[in-house]
C-alpha cells in the first residue's frame, strides 16, 4: 500500500502517499478548524488568518516567502472552508524540504504585524465586496445561512464586512492558539516522497511548536427556510435544497450517486429535462455538500425572470420521481461517473495529498481506494429511492436572487413538499 501514516508524540499526524515515477511532491498542513469554529463576534477570522499567515514570519518577510518558493518553480497556496483550513505547496521533489520549512514557518512563527494586518484586511474586504457583486456566488452563502440559521455552520467563510473590519491582532493570535491543536492537524505529502524521511523532516520542522487545543463546535442543526432578494439582474439565481447525510453517515455514498444521477452531468435527469428538453436554463446541476455531522443536498439553476415560473414545478416533479423507479442502466452510468472521477483524481499528487489529509481528519484513517469502490458498487436502486424519500421528508431550503416577480410564493413552494 502506498499510504503510510505516523502519529508523533505531540499528536501531530504525518501521512504520505508515494507515487513512483513522479518528479514532484505536493505537501501541506490541513487543520480541522474553519468557519464553524468561530463565534459570531469573530466570523471570518479563520479566513483572515489564512491570508495573514503568508504576510511574514520571524524569519521571512511576505516577499521572502513568495520569492523562495517561486525561485524553485514551486507553488504555495491556502484555502479556508467551513470545517478546514489548508496551507499547501507543490514543488520538485528535491525542493520538498524547503516547501515544508516554509509551511512550518508560517504556521509556527507568523508575526501578524499591524501594518500587514491593515493591508490584508482591506484585501479581504474587497474580496467580500466582490462576492456580494457575484450573484451566482453569494446565493450559496445565503443558502447555507438559510439552512443553518443562527449557527456557525451557516455563517459565511469570508465573514461580514463589519465583523472583519474589527478583527484585531490579538484575536488572530487567540484563534490560532485555541484551534490549531496537534490532534486537529495533518501534515500530508503525495508524489515522490519517502515516508520515514518526511516524518523526520516534519518532526524537526515542528519540534518547537507550542500547540493549543482545538476548540469545540456546536453540532449541525438543519432548519431550512426561504430567503429571497430582488435585484436588477438578467437572471434569477435559484437554490433549492434539503437536509442530507454527512461524511460519517452510512448513506453518504448512496447520496453521492443520487446527486450524480439526478443532476451531475449532461446525461442526468435534471439536465435532460430542464435544459435539453425545455430550454429553461443555461446552467443547472445538483450537489451534495457534506460535513462531519450533517450535509446538504441542493439544486442550482440560473434562469430567466419568466422561465422561473415553469422551472419550479418541473424541478419539483423530477425530485418526486426519485422516490419511484430508478433504472439500473442510469444507476450504472452514475456509478461509472463517480468511479472515474475518483480514479482520475488519483493521477494528481495534489488531489491525493488533499484526499489523504481529509480522510484522516474525518475518519481518523486512510480509506483504501478498493474500500471506497466497494461501497460505491454496493449501492442499490432501492438505496437511492430510500435516500431520496429521506431528503424530501425534510423542510426545504430555498434561496433566490434576481428579478423574482414570477417566482411563486414561499408558502406555495413549501407546500409542494408537504
């Protein structure tokens, strides 16, 4: 097996996935802390911290960090999600030591200089403004907030402008000390990597870390609801969704296949009925957003002001049909799409490092590809029907943005699923 995992005495998990024949390494630190680990008063701090980590350490300036990684032709980046924050790099294998040293440096010795904080805060505020001006982006934040109201899981990853404007250096330090604990951090590498050497490098690079303990987070509490915002736009951006299984649920793979079958490609039911047959949309698809203790199944559609009146009943009818007969041929097609997506991603060292780290954070172990394929193969049409019925039994979540004069009232839409 190419995957090897070692847990250091500090509690830090180190994992590698060797890919013979490659000349590069993708590596990074994945931290099990994100937006849902924030209080309302500091919403957006995980994302701001991700930005600030690159703005200088005790040994390197922001320019040094950029120049050193690019001097060897490497790439360094990061992201924040609702449950994780990641800092990762891809370099030639002979430069893996440098990349690891930079990642370790920005996580252990950030200076969070006040002048850098003010500059980066301005950048993040512009990012928030850009998201607000992008309807097919911000509607997803509205969707999340409507599904999980008044809780961390429903708040935006970027934060609100007013909150971000008030985040202090002390708040950044407190968040990092409280949430970047060794039990919630995975150092993962994939590509041309030798495990024992990587473990030794990580142990040395993180040897003096004064880790904190990861703060608790409230359990996911799905509520659902209806949120609409009239805007002078060319299109209506519409999201319809339901409470769904999370990563740890036995029905996770069944829902992944259901989403693919329903709206995951050009041969899917949704695409064929809504776009190909009726021409009601340019873009339409379904998705499954999973979290540790819950999830969302959703449908996105971008449509015209007049077309939305016809779109809603068609989508609702197609959803209802999921609890009825499911042809083995379309299930096999969905299974093939999910399987090929998984196996194709295995050709990328970046994807393999990401998958390995995420699996360790979620399940506490690496999932062999054979195990995942077995779970996908074991899903039956009856499983999809049962999962679909469970989805439709929950209260719907609806968010809409754009010219909404033809969108039916919330009460009528909700009654379609009563």
